[in-house]
């Protein structure tokens, strides 16, 4: 069952290099500008992952210009965590951090445990398949939450 789109959503994961940028880009593609969407990580110590760029490009989602950012940098850039209607954590560590950071805010915090595809697969094709699996799980969760398209 799909629900109304929130006005703003923050996706978070560990490094803001794979899962959360994929979720941000895919949500923007599916639902357009009806919702303000951002992503962040516990840290920003990695650049956007090339395999994440490749599997999103397959479905028309452009990630190559994404710049990784942490929760702290997000706030430094003017996006206060308290201004988001919903935070969706995609990893256990980011869920714990989001719980800590949002405990005093009135917002919807959700945990979508999307598997980390990094380090999976021995060949390029096997690695791409792991990333596609994570991408497709994100798409499935988005459609379950808010329908096919905005």
C-alpha cells in the first residue's frame, strides 16, 4: 500500500558513496520534484562508487556528479536534520546514528536494510550483479512506500 509522499526525505548509509546516493537519485527519477531529497553518510571518506554509477546509468539515473557528504557537512551546507520529514537509514550503523541525531525531532525514521554490495563478486559481472540487487531492492522499497511514480 502506497502512502502520500513526504515533503522531504534524507537517505543515509555509511559513506554516502553507494546505497544512499542510489536511493536519492532513484527517488528523484521516480517522483520528480514533489519531494526534496538528499543523502548523507556517517562519513564522506569515499567518492561515489563507479559500480553504483554504472548500475544506475542502466536505468537512466545520473550519479557521476554526486559528491559524498556526511551528516555534519549536510548541516554545514544548510540542510538541518530537523527540517526533514523523514530519514531513511539503509545500513545498521547509519540507523543507529540517525536515531541518536533525531531523538529530539518530530520526524519519521525508517530502517530499510539494503545489503552493501561492495566487496561482493570476483568478476566485473558478478560485482555489477551485486550492485543491481541493491539497486533493485531500493526501487522495490520506494515503490512499496509511495507507489509507482509521483
